[in-house]
C-alpha cells in the first residue's frame, strides 16, 4: 500500500467523522459485547517435531559396506541386522591371528617342559654326592701319603747318620733312600689325584649351575612368549570385535528415519549409514524468545497445530526448558536471544492423527501455543476495543443509550485476540472496536455488533 493511498484513507476517515460529528447524525461503529468465559494468555511460536534420541548406525571401521536392504519408514526390532560389511579381509586376518596364538602356545609348552633338565640336575646331584666322598677319600689318601713320606724322610736321615758313623751298611742306606723316594712319588701322585678329583667336582658344579642358568633362561623366554601370546590374543580379540561390529544391528525397536547409502561401496570409519528412532517418543522443539520464557512453567498446557497436524490441533505439555539460551537470526535479519523449550505430546496423539489419516515424523514443521496463564469465568472483550491514553492508562469506549462513554479499565490476562477486564466493564457491555481518534465521549453512534472477531 503506497503512502499516498494511506494519506487519502486517513483524510477520508477524518472527514467522515467530522461530517457525522458536525451534522449530529449517529456515527456507525462496530462494537463487541463483553462476555463471561475462559481466557488464556499464550506464547505462539513456530516449532518442529523431534526425538529425544536418534540412534545412528555408523561404519565401525574402514571397509566395504554391502547393499543395505532396509528402507526409510521401515519398522525394525532390537537386534535385527540392518547393515553388513564385507568381512573377507577381516576373516583372513583373524585366521592369521589365530595361527600366531597357536604357535605361541606351542612354543610356551616347549619352553615349559623341563623334564630333561630336571633329570640332569638329579643326576648331577647324585654325581656330586659321590664326588664329594671320592674327593674326601683322596684328601685322606694324600694326607696318609704325606705322613708316609715324612716318615721315610726322617728314617733316611736317621740311617744316613748311622752310615756316617759306620754303624749301617751302604745297602741298608740305599734301601732307605729308595723307600724315601717311593714315598715321595706316592705322595705327589696322591696330591695330583686329589686335585684332579677337585677339578672334576668343580666342573660338575659348574655343569649343574649351567643347567640351572639354562632353566632360568627358558623361564625368561617363556615369560617373553607369554607376553607375545597376550599381545597376539589382544589382536585376535580386536579382530573378532571388529568382525562382530561388521554386522550392524538395530539397538532398539524403532523406525528407520534416514538411509544415507543403498549400494555397495567403500566407506571410512564413522560414516553414518542409518538413523533409527522411536516415533512413539516424538516431541516438539520450540525456540522461544528469552524475555517470554520466564512465564512458561514445566507442565504448561500447549496446543500444537499446523498442516502437518491436520485441521484439529493436538494437545501437549511443556516437558523441559533448557537452562541456556542462544542467539538466533530472525527471517528479517534481527539478532534474537532464544531458549529451547521441549514439549511432549499427550498420549492420545497417535489416535487423533489416525482419525485424521495422518502420519507424523521427525523434523515436521508445526506451530505451538504455550499457555502461560488460564483464567475461567472472566469478563473478556476483544483486544481491539482497548487502547492507551496519553498517560499510558488503558481505556475503552462503551456504547450506552447509543452514546459513547469513555471508561478507564483494568485489564488482566491478555492475548493477541482477547483481554480480561478486571474493572470498568461488566458482562453485556458494548465496546467500540478500534475507535477513531476523533471519537469523543457523549457522541451519538449507531452500533453494529460484530461477532467472532
């Protein structure tokens, strides 16, 4: 509408009002009748349906996905297979991992078998016991040989002294010397035998220690093999988990909401394949201006309407009010601070929609009326009949005996269409709708009652 056209209309209305005022003819006005009834204050917002939780089926690892046969809007049960990966490469890796585990198990058994070493140790213990006795006997033998040698030496010295005195023949001296030399040789032989036996004894002890060290080494090797086997088992378990994850199942009884892929293809880990949800848990999500949220309470009644709902609105209640707001740009480019409000449907929602032959899903656009205050048996009038004077007080023009009466009113609960009047108006009073600025108290009017504004 152009500015010129608006000015023409204003002058026409002013001129018409002046004509009726100066001519004394009754001015035709539209009026509404105050009545007693229920009035509701509400906040109206655009909203959308949503689910409290959407279960996403994603690629568990890099690989090739086989064709997905389930379709959107298909009902699935908990545990039902909804997607499967090509597991041929995984199966080959699992076979290799199992073989490695088996090989480590065999090596551990071999390392743990100490029967040969234990038998050798038992034999060495017996040999060492026998050798101890032999060495001890050789020690006694060399001590006896030493005593015999010392005796023969002393005997030779005594006989040599006698020989010097011509008291002993040379043959007897030679015989004593021979005995001395034989005793010395026997003594040296016994010493060598004793020391040889000691060396053999030490060698046998070293052999026993070597076997013990070998057993310790085998135990260390076994411990290393055990750790390697644990690592191989861990890898096998990971592969088996991946193999199990490669068959993707529905975590709930629900409905397929989204299917992103249908044909076989190679995809990276984390790629979303399907979205599943419970439509029976459907709720409504509205972004309400933060200055109005303070009037909303948990449990506040809500009317949900719109083309997605049908001709008849359905009812719900405020379920949750988020504690943190966020900034949102309106369609006009205005920055607004809003708060997310979650609304739950009444339990008979599906029955109502079925009666209207409608199906409701997630992310459907709707409108909500969140009732912040409801008052019954109130005097209510059309909101268009109220206006503020220069002081900011609420007033209205009544029609009594075809004359205008200006009254001060005290409004209560208000919405975009109706207003509660606490004082100044009673049921049955006629109020002028959108009174002209030229309208004055006491002016004759011809009321035209308007119903269903």
